[in-house]
């Protein structure tokens, strides 16, 4: 009887872990590439993850996880295969580490429900989600720390970001990923013509 008492909670945990997984994207023909940049220099930790919330999902997957990389004094965040629909930037997060030793505190920096953080993806394409600066908000002595995300003062150019995304994307030479690379190349070419 005691084995069943132990096995049941473990089985429940395994089922919950399966529900929290993300969907694998294998068809990039009808999806969009999204990207943006965030400066977290005032934040108490570096950033290692980010998410967008799908406001009207067609399936159980409401969150899309961004890839996040250090880039030009901040972090480039992107996703190569997001479905069309209405979204909102949801959060960024990370933890402090020293070599291989990381703190047990994971910092989450939630975006508010402000319309500044909302975006709509229509037909498949390449969408820029903006450049953002994390800013501390002054508080009273015993008040909990507060922050806000504001439009970035000096983000990298879109062209710089697109060149980096194309370089990253070219590491995947599968034919399934070819439509995403084609959209990236077309957008980069368009950007280069605009800046001439």
C-alpha cells in the first residue's frame, strides 16, 4: 500500500510535466518570424529566457518561448515559427551564476497588460517586436522594488538583428526550415534597399 501512495504523486507529476511542454514546429510554411531586442543592464540578473502569450490559441499551447542571445549590449530575442494571431510579450527571466554555480533564485520580469506590449501576426512574414529598456522605478524605503519596460533609446538596427538571425538560421539546413530562411533573406534585402 505504501508503494501506491508514493507512485501516485509521481505519476501525477509526470503527467503535469507533459502538459507543460511546448509544441515542436516542423512546418514553417505558414508561420512567422518575430524578433526584438531588450536592454537589461539595470536588472538584478542576466536574461536566459523569454515568452510571448498567445491571446487566442487554437490549441493548448498558449506560450511561445523565445530564443535569447546576448547581442549588442543587450539581448536579442526571437522565434522562427509563430502562428498567426494576437499576442502579448509576457516575460523575460534568468538567474545569476558564477562559473557553474547558479543561485536558486530565478528572476522573472513580467510585462504588464499594456497595449504597448501587444502585437498581431497576420500573414506569414517577419515581424519586429521593438527595442526595450528595463528601467527601475523609484520606490519608498520599505516598498518592494518595481520596474517597467520602455522603448529603447539606442537599440541595434533591424538590419544588424536580421543579419544575425539569418546567420543563426543558416545552421539549420533542413528543407522544412527553408521557408523561414527565405522570408528572412527577403526581409533583409528589403531592409538593405531602404537604407541605401
